C-alpha cells in the first residue's frame, strides 16, 4: 500500500461543508464527534482548512449562492480527495426540488464517492458511510481523482 | 374580545375614512385594511398611542394587478393586529416605516427582494437574500414567475 | 496588504458548528467595530414559492425542513394555521402531545446551543459533556416518533403518533437525569471564570433597543423584557399549564446563557406537568383536503423566539401564499446593534449569543474605515487571532 493510501485510510481528515440545508444533517454529523459515537476513535479528524483534508463531507441541496464556494473548497483540497454526500438533500435536492434557488444534489456539481441517505441520517449511518468510503479507498475503487 | 373591540373603536375614530375594513376573526387577532397613504400615521398611532410596540414581520402578497403589504404588529406580545394595504404592481411605491420602527429594516428589504415593492426612504434596499448573480427585476414571489422560468435562471448561472 | 484592495483569504468551513455561511460586512476602527451590515442568502432556498406548489399535506413535510433544530415549532405553527383556516380544533390530547414535543425540542435546542457557545469560548470539555447529555433527549424523540431529528409528530388536525402510557415512565426517568445535569450546567455557567470573563458585559443590548429593534426570544428576555408567546398569546395547551417566563436584566451574552439554561429547567417542569395531566381521547380529527378562502396569522415560541407564519388560502388544496418569519431574522438588527462599539475579538461569542439558526458565518468582510483597508476573514481565523488564555 502506498504511503498516501496508508495515511488516508488510517486517519482520514475530513472537512465539512453545508450548502444550504436545514442543519439536520450537520447536527447529526457534529453529534458523531461527541462521546456517544466518537468519530475520532476511528482516526477521523474534523479539520478546518480544505488544504489539509482528504474527504469533503457535504450536506444540503446546493443553493445558488453557495455553489461557487463549494467548488472552490473542493479545488483547494489536495489530491487524492473524495466526497461524501450526507443526507437526502445532498443526494438529490429533495424535498427542495420545487425551490427556485436550489441547484440539486451534490453530484450535479462535484464527483461524489459515497452517499449516505436519510433525513437526517443517524450518526451511526454517517460513520458507516465514511467507513465504507475508506474501505473503497483501500481497495482502490474510489473514484476520487489521483491515486 | 373587549380589548380587541376597544382597539378597533379607537382606530376607527382616528383613521375615519382611511380605515376601509375591519375583521376580528377570533380573540387576539385583528385584521384592518387601510388606505395606502395612511400608512405612516396608522403605524405611528398604533405604536405610540395604542402601544403596539412590536413589529413581528411584514408580509407581501401578490394579488395579480396589485401587491398587498401587511404589517403584523403586536400589543404586549399578545394581540396581533395585521394592517393591510395595497399598491399597484406597476408602481409599487410605499413609504418606509424604519424611522418609526427601526426593527422594520430587514422586513422591508425582504419584501423588496422577493416582490419588488419599493420602500421610499429606506436606508439600504440592497439584496438581502437573493444571490449576487440574480437578474434585476425578477421578483420570484410574483405569480407571473413560474418555477420553470426561475429554474432556468439558476441553471444558467 | 495594499490600500483599498480586498484580500480574500482562502476559507474553509470552520469547526463542527453549524456553518451556514452568511455574510456580514464589518466596518472597523482598529479593534473596535464601528458598523455592521448583514447580507444573508446562502441559505435562501425559495421555500415560500414552493409552498404554493404543493398541497397542504405535502407542505407539512416541507415546513418541517425549514430548520432541523426547531422543526416541531415550524410544523406546530403550520398545522395550527391550517387548522384555523379549516375551522377545526385538534383534540385536547393532541395539544398536550404538541406541548411535550415542543418542550423536549426546547431542551435539545438550548443544550445544543450551550455546547456550541462553550466551544466558541474554547471550553470544549463543556461542549462534549452537554452534547453527550443531549443524547438523552434525542433518545426520547426516537422512542416516541422513530426519528432523532424531524420527528414528524404533527399533522393537520392533531398529532400523528401518540405518547403511550408505557413511554411516560421512561420519559420521566430521562427528565430526572436531565434535570440534574442542567442544574449542574447552570451552576458552572455562573461560577466558571472562563465563561464569565468572556460573556459578562459583552454584547450589550439595552431594553429600549431590544424593543425598538423588535428582538425576540431569549435575546429579548435577557434584556429584561418579559415577552413569551407561550404566555402572551397561548397556543396548544399552554393556557392550561403553569410555567414561568424567564428573564434576566444583564443585557449581555451571559444573561442570554442564563435565560436559556433556566428555560430548559422550566421545560422539564412543563413536560412533567403535561405527562401527569394528559387528557385521554383521540389524537387527531379528519380534515378535508380543500381549505376554504381565508387568511390567518399563527405564532409559536420556538426555542429561538417568536416564530410567525402567515397563510392565505383560496379554496383549493394548495395555499395561495405562505409566509414564514423565523426568529433569527428578527434578531439580526439587534445583533448588529450589539456588535457596534464592541471588540472584533468578541464577534464570535456575540453572534453565537443570539443562537442564530444560520449560525456562524463562514466569511466576514472587514473594512477599516480609517486606513481604508478591506479584508476577509473566516471565523476560524478570527478565533485564532484573538484566542485568549
């Protein structure tokens, strides 16, 4: 296993971005860090800057105003990078599909490697989604750019 | 309903023919329809004399040819009086009330953003919630803008 | 850094906290904030238009998702409005269920906020403790409704699910635990120097300003104004349940923390009373799909303050107009006032103090009026620069 892959899969650093959702998924993601679920024991660290992150965890249905910033955050991440879409809004934009200022699911803007459905998904589901992505990375099947 | 009736009587005698209609649907709810030009004096009277000190929000409604603007004020947090007036869609001009109620500042901006009502005298009517690239003159809550058309705008950007 | 050029610093969403990026333009003179101009919109989705395109039943689902933290407040406000237009009254048992869920939501929301405020001050231990204890409330939601967030307990005509008799002892056990923890946190907040130093006399909002700027909720009550929709304009079953409206006179961030802490303890009492006095009977009445012409104003005391919905119906199955004004918007002018004259370093905690539902802004633009310098900081940069202790 290459050094990159080892570092990524042993201790992925994630960055979180909300593209205009109701906050339900965000608070479940934050709850995943708190003692009951404790994301950090898996080596997953929530980072502040995109320049240090391996995985971008996105929630929300991508409002028009936020779209450019989402793309910019993604571009600032170093390769190899991956994206996890958390929540129904991030996957398809529903239930905001009739909202004029909403773009749609994250994959209309960025390549997504893992989808975690739910409204909102429970912290266990979010952890499971990230764990499954890590597994894909290990097996070399994640579609993130760069190897 | 005593207090509500009392308030309505006082308002009637103050506004006279500027008060077009009154409905008291239940306790703690009053709807009054006033003439557009009586807005400022109505708000001032409600605030200072009748002690309706809290403005909860301002609602804009597209009625077709006209736009209705509704001011929701509350008396001691309890009785809610909604003062309605209409402006023509072609010339949706109305006076600001931000000098009387400073808290109205964002509510007027929102009605301006989404329905295109012009609040004369407002300190800053720049966009509050619509995105930076939103085309001018397209007011999303107006009935003539169908979702399809609005979506075209967002997908083009 | 040259004069007059805008320096954009690459931003990244900051810490765990809810980061709904909103924009504020700060005019500063050295370390003091001179003026603040809000520019919202990152979270603007266009929901009021969407309400007009969906049926009244579908809109319950949409109303719930206006906010993930106070979703029940929104659905209560919504279903109340439509019930009023239909001329139906939810059964008494449903009204009590709505109260219980609303007060559980208030506890979860305030606890969430206390944790985040602690994080803002750098007190991560408290953040972790509070969020761990908050899980008790979420467990209760899951037991009652099946979901931790978006519990979907309301429908037009009453409640969707019942709070069965066998759930009551479990809820009471949870409340006993929570009450002890909340009392402990109230004590910490009043004695911990870390918190007191960062929040006492910070973010002052005088009572007159609070009223003129139409502030709502704990922000208003922390300036001594005793207004609470539950007692001023009672809805659901609040006219039958005794409780206190919590106010404090400090007008600062510390007072806002104290108001919220004490409100959670009041909520515990309200839930106990409601469980004890729960009336028997059905939990919902059937309603027609078409709503006759009319208009209505519905108000609810959400955890953040007065929530108001205005609805206009036209005799069809879809609304003519649906307007939502969330409490945070009402507090933005007051927020700007609180920040003026204060220190740049205090911006994060003052912002957090109003419990904004589009919480920490992602980017803040600064303009130094004297040096004619403009730059942009993220919340994290601001915190790092001014990290105390």
